[in-house]
């Protein structure tokens, strides 16, 4: 009797996991978790490890974390319709939140040793910056806002170039690597001012975790910065897409679609043996857009 119950439960679980919406949610969750564990872990090394980490290491951690995330979920959750937007947001939020909790547990003793047991947001032993972005002293709030818009716009601009089949896209199978290298380049060249969040799920969930874990309300009140990594990246992504479509997309000649009548189609059709479909291009919504080489990406994911 117990075996029958167990078998029935397993069958129901398999049926649930095969649903498209569930699969896409799990893919977003796991891919974001992987990306954020690598990224936040590299920051922990830079902050806590003395000579064990560096800013270059942070860029490499996030860049190739994105690459691994794209490989993890690209063929499952690459394209997003607006009705699925809440599912994607929830998957990414939970994946990023769990990644922050994982890094906190993994480096707990190092955090306590470095900070002397005081979890602070600012000061010489601040550790909240392991998990979320904070403005340096030389930056104002609105300069930081513009910085995030520009950096995310550059990301979107390059993503469209990488994935646009009508232009000069990355070779099939290399998109994930090229996107990861792009993130490294953005961090190395433009990441100093605001920490290049470039995706709401990269910043808000870990910030919320630090609020719960003991850093307190200061994670939200410091320079009133918390909302900028949520609002500025989508705006920058839209602007980057518009610029690409105006300057590049409008100048690319597309082959016209010719509609055939059913009778013409039947005349031209020849029977062939079924062949195995090639794998669709890998895509990801870890970055602020859903990237798909088959058509123009949507501008929000959704890093």
C-alpha cells in the first residue's frame, strides 16, 4: 500500500515538474543562484580575504557566473512573454536571495572575524557591500542613477549585437561565453562608480537578505540608493535597445517573408524521413533582457 502511495506521489510530482511554467521557474531560480554564488563569493574574497581576492576577480566571478547561468537555463527559459514576467521575477528573486544566504553561511566566520562581530554597512569594516551595491563617497545619488542607466544600456546594446542573426552574431554555441566576457569588460571598464548592478535581481534580494540577517535598516537608508538598481537598469535596457534598433537594426536589410498558398506548399513538399531537431540557441534572462538569437530580444527579463 505504501509503495503505491509513494509511486502515485512521484508520478504527480513528475507531472508538475513537466509543466512549462514550472520548468521555466526552476530554470530561472537555479541559473540565478549559480550566477550569484560565483559573483558574491568573489566579492567576499575581495572584502574578507586580504590578498585572496581582487576587483578583477569580482569581474571574472560575475562574468563567468553569467556564462554558467546561461548554460544552465538558456534552452529552457530564454524567451519570456509578459504573462510569464512574474514567474521569472520570482524565480530570480528567490535564487538570488538563496545565493546570498549561501555565501553568508559559507563565509560566516570570516565575516565575524573581519568585522569584529559588528555587521555594518559603512566604515572600515563594512561587510554589507559583499551582498549589494553601495555608492562610494565621490558619487551622488543621481550620478549613480545615470551611471547605472549608461552601463545597462551598453550591456543591452552589445547583447543585441551578439544575438542578432541579421548582423554579425556570435558563433552558435559561443553566446554564453561571449556574454560572460561582455560582463567582465563592463565591470573592468565602468564598474567603479556604482558597482554595475545591471539587473534588479542582482541587488535587491541580497540587500533584503542583509536586512533580515542583522545589518538592519541602514542597508536601505544609506544614501537612499536601494531603489536605483531596481529602476535604472530596465530604463537603460530600453534605451540601449532603442539605440541599436535605430542605428543598426534599421540599416540591416532583411529578406522578405514570402507567403505561399497551401496548394503551392503541397506541390513543393516532398516526403522525407524525420530528422533530429538541432538544439535551439542558448539564451538567458539573467541579464536585464531575455536574449534570443532567433528574434529581437525583449527588453526586460528578468541581473
